[in-house]
C-alpha cells in the first residue's frame, strides 16, 4: 500500500532536541515524534510492533555486526548471480565502492545516452525557478563560546525534494531517508578534499535500512534498502522506529590519506535517526552532540521545509557551556520551519546564541548529487567475466538497463554497446 497520511499538515519535531550531554541526562527512550492522538498511537502500535531484538544490544558494549559489510565500503566483490537470460541482479564492488543492480529488461525502450547522473527536476525546467530553489540549499558553519562549540545548520529543502523525485518516494520513505540525508550532510561539514562520510543503518524493520554518503563538496546521495516500505495500514504518525526496527547504525569516514576507512557503530537505541546519531557521537567519539533534523510537509504531503542543526561541544569546554546550550536550544526554532519560512539561518543563530558570541564561518552549497555516469557504468560492465558479457551480448534482451542504487539514475546499453565492451575486453 502506498502510504498516505490523513493529516491536515504535519510539523515534525519542534523545539525537541536530540542530544546527549551527560549520560545521566540522556533523553528517555520514548521516541519524541509527534503522535496525533493517544488513540491513534495505540492503533498504530497494534500494526507495528518492532520486531524482537535478537541479542541484547547495549550502548556501552556495541557488538560487531555479523553478516555482510555495508555495500559502499566493503571492497569485497558481492556474490555474483548468474545471468539467466531475462533478469539478473548483480552486486558490484569496486575501487569506486559504488553498488549497482544490473538488470536486463524485455521491451523496446529507446537507448539514450546521458553523460551524467540523471536527475529529475521537481522544480520544473524553468531556469529561474531552478535558481530560486537552489539559492537556499546551503550549509552554514559556526562556532560558539570561544570556539569550544562547533555548529552547523543546513537548509536542504531542494535536496530532499530532488531525492524524493529521483527515487519516487512516498511520504514515509521521504521522511526516513530525508532525515538520513540531513544527518549525513551535517556530519560532512568538516570534510576536506576527497574525504567522504557515510551513514548506514541496518535494521530488522520493514524499511530494512538505508545507506547515505556525503562528500566535502556538499554532494549527498544514498538509498533506502526497501522502497516502498511495506505498510499494512494508513500511517497515522511519522514515528520511524517501527519501520527501522532493531539494528545497527554505522558511520564510516573515508579520509584522504588514510589507508583504511574508519567505521564506528552503535545499536539503534531510539529508532530515530537524530537521536541515534547523537548517541553515536557520545558512545563512539565521547563527544556531546546535538542533532535536530526536521522535514515539514504541507497538506498535500509535499516537502515545504527541510533543515537540520548540529552542535558539538569540544573536549575541554566548561560544563557551564553545556548547560547554556541546553537552555538556549529551547528557543531555537525548528530547522524545518526556518527552511520553510526561508529565514536567514545566520540571523537566527546570531539572535538565539548571542550570549555565546557566535562566530559565523560562512556557507557552502549542498546538493543531492551522485557522480555516476554512463561512462562509469560502462566500465563497471567491462569488469564482468567475459563469458557473462558474451551471454548478455548474444542473448539480450536489449536494452540492458543499469540502475545506480545511490541516485536511481538508469543507464541503457544497446546490443552494439555491450558487444563493443565484450569484444574490447582482454583475456
Ligand atoms: Zn548515481
């Protein structure tokens, strides 16, 4: 069932901050997502019991996850499924670490060549509209309290709308994946050069999990592991916990010059991406961190505002700073509202945190963008075993369709192109 919300406008978490300052003050485990009414929550829970946790996870001793590595960074070729003449899927692992599904499809779709990621245009082809929407999607970095607190604000309405449009996501899917996009973008604020950061969730819930990646250029891409998320009844709230279930949240940093990517993991404790990210920083990096992610939908279920706030107290900061921040956060508007009202985040930061003397460090663009291209996919194809390429080239059907997991761009390859790749392969 396609999820629809019988709501008259929905505001996500407002003035609720997902932060961990001290273990003793860790927020209760109740997921602080607005529930429309007590009855509807009860009814909702009847349908969506989070699956039982198989092992007792604990924050203090996160266990290593068994099973396959996250698809982006495994570096190990996934199991190849043999070509069966009609349809096959093949997980790809490569230096580029992108994953792809390769499927061949019956039909007479026209082969078309695109050089870059194929992005749908939810804002229309009108250049003026495109520019207007783009102008507001930015990440703002700042420091507070004599540089002892690092802050980032992101306005990402356009990014979330473009993500939704490319993957054709419903409200629930947009909400969950959108939170991951906003969270991952906030975490990417300190990256430099070719650094990348990825956020991956593997859960037992019907959404299965997600994988999102951001780089130092403000490019963000990633996918839900199950789209559409199977739901058995119309949604009455956007509590994402039942859909993620029990599982692990991993953050992987690939820093330029580092031999190995660094991965940290925490158990999904809250089933809420903002809170679990705060928990990740507290557990894995012992840094008190606050995340506030919000996506506003209008009555029609369209995303009208998406934003996020990140605050991190650096080691050595006086305890008073923690308390001041906690107090000031209560008056910080919901990032989704700031984005929706097109307010200048720098002015809001200056006004709310004035007693901590904010130091604005400038802003840069953020965008839903994937570096996949037809050329890259043709190189992926050329890495298939020669006998498989021969089978595809001889048996078809054409066009062979390759779909990028990270952005849902689809590239088509004709019989001639496949034959060219096959004949050009050595060995
Ligand atoms: Zn892509």
